[in-house]
C-alpha cells in the first residue's frame, strides 16, 4: 500500500517512517510537515493510506480530512491528544494512535487497514461477468459443538454472535440460539464470508441483518440494539463506506 505521512514534528515523521519500513506491504511515497502541501499532493497522486497528526499549524488533521475532494484514502490519526478520538472515528478513520506509539500497536492498525483493503477487493472480484462461472469454492455453513453434538449452522442464518463470559451465544434467524464453548478467535476463523464483522468485544454481527446505525449502536432487523465499541468503529464504518 502506498502511503504518506503528515506531521509538523520531524521526529514523529521519522518514527512512523521507520515503522513503515519494517512492514513489506507499506511504501512511503512522501512526508509532509503541513497539511496544505499534502492536499496538493493527493490531488495528483494515488495514495492508499495517510498517517496524519491532528494538532498542526495552518490546517489541522481533522480539517485536512474534511478537505479531501476525491475518494478518500484510508486514514490513521497519529496524535498526542486522545480527546480527538471521537472526531477521528466520525470521519471514518481506520484507527487512532496516541503518541508515543508502540510498534505492536502500529502493526495492529496496519492489520486493520489490510483487512478492509482485502475485503473491498474481494467484493470486486466476486462480481463475475454474465456467462462466466466462478471456480472458487464457497463454504456456506460451519459446525459448532453444542453440548454433546456438532451442529451444522448455515452462515446466512446467523444474525449475530454474543460473547457471554465462558461461551458464545449464536443468534439464528430460524431457530433458538445455540450456545457453544468456542471463543471469538476460534469462531472468527470459521466465518469465511465478509458479511461478519466484529463490532464490539462481545459481539460479531452479520451485516445482512443490519437495519440501521444510530451513533454508537447497531439496530438489527429484529430491532435488537448492539453497541459499537470505540476500537471497532473506524473499521466498521470504513467497511460500510459511511
């Protein structure tokens, strides 16, 4: 992914550049100490990802994002001021990194960008031309262990998955919920479709059953209200394109 870095502190630029150089999938095209020059660059160059500070002279990082005229790249805020986090996520930032930024936390943010990037490209590749056939196999069900049996569940019938202490509660569209001792990490590995999104530390939702979003809540088709965690908001909104 091609990226640029914007920060009025050269030391901060050096740190982010160093982090990027450690990740093969990232290529730093340019760095800027002010947002005005960065806006000019974006008008004439394709950029996938922008790292930007918020508190900067002339134009803040928030105003910079609002000023982007063409299709917005992925945005990761890098700032010493955590109070701007809500503003950042409302602008569909993928992540919000608070300085000093630990490298493992930086890698986590990049992985989120990669997931969204991959999902968007999968959606494009799934648009098979008329008359063509797809040779890629698709699994439309999973098996989960519940009590003394392994149950076959159709992915299209899973509305959302709720974490309840030591087990998961899988809510279905056509039958009563299923309880399983699986954890979120295990079941996420089984969900092969991009319809399932982690929106909270205690919830995964099937966006096919999503009715609307009201600030920090998802309203499902059955009117169930599911909270959106702050750390998942940027990823969810980026995936939905809102």
